[in-house]
C-alpha cells in the first residue's frame, strides 16, 4: 500500500506534467543542478584545503622530510574507504560519466555522489599530485543523474542535465561560466543548439553564484593582465604551441605507460606502497608536485619562481637562472609521472588541473629560455605561463575552445586572445593528428562506448545488442533426421531459418527453409537424410560482448544477410535481424535527436 510520502510525490509528478511545460521544467532543473554541482565543488575544495592547512600548521614541522610518509597515509585512508565502504574499484571520473551517458542511459550510482567528496580530498590533501575538477564533476553528475531518476526524467534529458552539472561544477571552481559551457560541449559531445545552450548557461550561472555565495570574491588565480600581446612575439607563441603539443603527447603516453608498469603488482597494497614511496621521493626533490599546484601557478604568474619551487636540495644554486629553468623543466617532466603514479597507487582525482600546472611550468620555461638566451629578445613570462596552460589543455584534452576561453576568463580580459588561439590551435592539431583519443576517451573508444559529435556513431553507440537479439528460433542438430526436423521444428516455427548446434550448444551452421523446400514432401528422405546434408555456414557471426553496434551494422552491410547469428562465450545465443536492427536504429535516432 502506498505511503503518504509516495502519494504526495505522485500528486507532485501529476501536477508538474499538468502545469509546467517540459522546456520550463528542464530550465528549472538546470538551475537546481547547477547549484547542487557548485555546492559539491565548493565542499570538495573546502575539505581539501582544510586537510592541507591542518597538516601544514598542526603536524608538519619540516615538510620535505614528511613528504615520504604523507602520500602513503592519504592513499592508505583512500584504500580503507574503498575496501570497506565503497567496495568497488575507483573509476576515472570523466570516463565513467561518458560511459554512463553512452551505455547506461545516464544512470549513475547514488554512492558516486559521496565517494569523490571523500577520496579526492584525502588524496590531494595528503600530497597526491592530482586535481579536484574531475571529482567535482563526478559528484555533480551523480547528483544530477539520481535527481533525474527520482523525478522520472527521460534518458535524453537526464544526459543534458549531467552536462549541466559538469558546467556548474567547472564554473564554480574556476568562476568561468563560458569555459564551463564549452567544456560540456567539447568533452561530453553535446549538440550546441538553443535546446542545450540555455540549460547549460543557467547551470553555469548557478555554479558561479554558488561559488560567490560561499567563497566570496576569492579566486584561484590572483593575477591582473599587464603585458599586452606584441605582434613581434608571434613566432615564439608558435614555438610554444609546438612545445605544448609535444608535452601533451608525452603526458598522454606517460599516463598509459605508468599504468602498464603497475600491472604486475596485482595487490592494491603493493601498488599503494610502491606508488606512495615513489610520490614521496618526487615530492622531496620537487615540492611543487604536492597537491593540486595552484600556489605554484600563482607564484609563477607573480614572477616569483623561487617561492614557486619552494625548498629543494638545490636551494644553494637558485641564484643561477639555468638551475631554475632546469628545475621548472623537471617539474614539467615529472608532473605527469607524479599524477599517474597517484592514480595507479589507488588515489582519486582529476587530470585537468595537473595539465594546467604542467603547462604553466613549460610556458614559463620557454619564456625564461628566450629572455636569457643572450639574443636580445624579451617576452612576458606571465603571458607565456598562462598560454602554456592553454596549450596543454588543448592538447591533452583535445579541447582547444575550453582552453582559450578558460584562460581568457581567469585573466579578466581577452587581450591575449590571438596568442591563445595560435598556441591552442597548433597544440590541438599536432596532438589530434598524433593521438586519436585522449586519456578520457581511449578506453571507451576501444570498447565502442564513446559518444562523439557524429550523430550516426552516437546512435549506434547508445544502442544495446540485447535489445535486438531474438531467441525464438527453433534449434536443430547436425545428426537430426529430416523428418524429425520437419515435425519438431519446421511445423512449430514461424521462422524460415534454423540454427544448427552440436551437443555443447556450439553453432556449427544454419539451415534455411529454401534449402529444404523441394525435399519437404519427399517422405523417402525423412529417415535417411540428416540436417547436416542441408546445413550451410552463416555469412557472418556476431560475437556478443566483443562486437560494437557499429561493427554489427558493418557485418550486415558487408554480408548482405537479413539475419546473423549471435555467439556468446563460444555458444549459440540467438539471432539479429536486419529489419529489427534498423527499426531499433530509427527509434534511437528519434530519441537521440528529438526529431
């Protein structure tokens, strides 16, 4: 019997459908989702900063000496939470959201609201060299997904609201609403139409307002642009674009390479120990690798590279600018290593902010080399620091527009728009032509679960093979007599095709009704001829769990067949018919495009 709460909720749903149009409801939900995602982002930042400040003021006496132990403590706490509370392997934040959009109709587990808010602060607060943006987006997306499920919102709208949540979280962290919208379009492959633009805009504004409400005018980057773009520096920005492209390729390859190095360590405990010690050693020699690294970026923007690098074993040589350049270049190299090691050791976080840290260091290095080359050139180190960040974002994430507008917004103006476009475009073009997929998308693309801006591929990606498999075909065996087949299978089936399987249910062939039609009334053959006599090999086979829907469609196109058998784990499982496949494709296309 329904409870009072259930009755009230049912009345609310009926009232909503009767009095609020779907478009208006989506706009209201976008505002709510933006606020909640922004709140999640603020909570995440405050928890992390609380842990960091507590360690710095209450525990740490000499930070460098304790760098060996702090990452292990943080990773151990994350390990214990995952083992006894979460009880599932931690997933990469953005990749898991993309998978939910393509294969789960935008449904995200409820506990993913809270897990990033616990694991990411523990990882970053204790020195893990990762960012908070991914976990903030993950938590906001989980809130949006579960709110949509609770309010009986359809899959298409739920996906839009998840993109709105990501925009709200990013806008809250960076206070950059335009870049937040563009991120949702570039990374989540949203169609930038009026239908999606207004909800994204409302969510982004809500996220920014949430940040202002709880954090006031506090910003991540304390910087005012003073040096304008000089046309004479164009060539150097081109060089920076090439440099950030190379660094982006290195960043991506290092990410997957380090994960492969950790594969032999099957036990999470060994990964934690090895990864924690490795991170501690890197932090000892390069202190700016500690945590997110916003303090490092701010010091570089102020021109204070000594403060940015902190206390290192090379402190006595810091008056030599080439030692400084070498240390900054070392940070560029080891940021990707430290970040990936944190992930491989069981930590939680994101890759967006580490790309910014790496890009700022590389941009500063390029500027310092130019200024100290003795050739009489002088460029703005702060501008190169900023544009280096844009180059890495464009290259690593394949998101050039996000990179351009993010840096433009956080600097408070668009005076650097031209060099931003030059560097970001070059970095993106070189990286995109070298690497087809990003850290976010590579594994999804290999699984055939990646949404892109190609509508046809997107429709095939969201389609599920289980929805088009038919299992009402009468099975026959190779040694079955013709008369037995006609009596037990043909006479009781509405199909004109019969799968032939052996005793182990392995598909060995098919029999078409046309193959036996001329022999059906020859009773002399009933007890002397077996099914194997009429059996043929199918034109192709669909492998369940291996073939993507795009591959299935390709097999139908190449074979010209109307029905193809499905094999699951070596056994016969069913058939897919071209007519049902095309019907499902058309239905999904209507749902996907709304046309």
